[in-house]
């Protein structure tokens, strides 16, 4: 191919490719409607806790006595200054005679629930006052099912800015590792679980699950708690 034909061919390719390039305004529009994969939505758990507490005529001191959670920490949760871990949410739900999923979804009462992948809401464990991330984000897989005893979650464990305290609460937990490596601390024992591994334990045992190393870990967690 001589130089003249080569130049003509390159001009042809440039003209064709330009027809498929998005203009800046078109790209901006597409970016606005396509959500980021790891984008988390803001769920005002504390506001819902406060609404239920006040509707039931309970004080913070009442909830503190029922849960052994410090009143100051309860105030931080209700004011949105602290995002409670799942273990604390279970205690609050039991004290308020509600399903934990209500504080995430804002409603419950259906005989069954279907949650499409595109509709799952990601909730990040984040201390808005201190600006620290606490090691995981989670997506409720059955927020609206009434009279349920199980709370299934898709949880992404991430490297944390600070160490969580071990949790204890009524019930049981089942965890299946999907991706990455999970570290689980049960009382005095420490175990590493890999994709395909699972664990089932009583939640009354002081426990902590976290990602092991610098990579994210994805797990399926099912929490069981009797009211």
C-alpha cells in the first residue's frame, strides 16, 4: 500500500471511529445514570431507631437498660454521628420489638420478599463524626419479609481504619465465604476461612469477623435471632 492509499485508509478509520465516540455532554449524561459499582447509599438507621423508640414511649435510659449499651453511644446513633454494627442493631431491634431489617429498609410486613441485584442498598459501617471506616459494608437480602427469624446479608469486608470490638448478642450466625480470606475471632480462637469455607456459631460467643490482609473479602452471612 503506497503512502497516498495509506493516508486515505487512516482518514477512513478516523471518520468511522468518530461516529461512535460520545460527545462530552453525552458522556456526562451516561455517567449520571450509571451507578458506581461500590457506591454506598445513605441509610439513616439512627433516625428510624429514634422514631420507633419515641413512638413506643421509651427513653434512652430504657433502651440502655434493655441492651447494656451506653446512653451516650445511643445518642450518637440516633443523631447519625455513629453507624452501629450489625450486632448492636440486633440488640436494638430486640429491645424495640422490631425486625432488624426495618431499620435498614424502613418497612416490613410482606409474606415474601424478592430483592433484585440492582435494587440492593449498600450500607457502609462509617463513623460520620470521626471519619473512620469500620471494616465492612453490607446489603440486606430480605429487608421486608414479615415474621422472619433469619437476617441474610451480602457483606463486603474491607481493611479498616480502626479495630472493631468483639460482639456478643442473642442468636446464631452462619457465614459462607465467597471471595477473599476472612479472619474470624471466636473467644480465644482465631481461624482463617477461604472461598467455599463456612462457619456456624452461637452469637453469644464474643466474636469478630474481618478481612485478612489488604484485599476485600465478600461473604454471605445469615443471622438468626429470636424475638
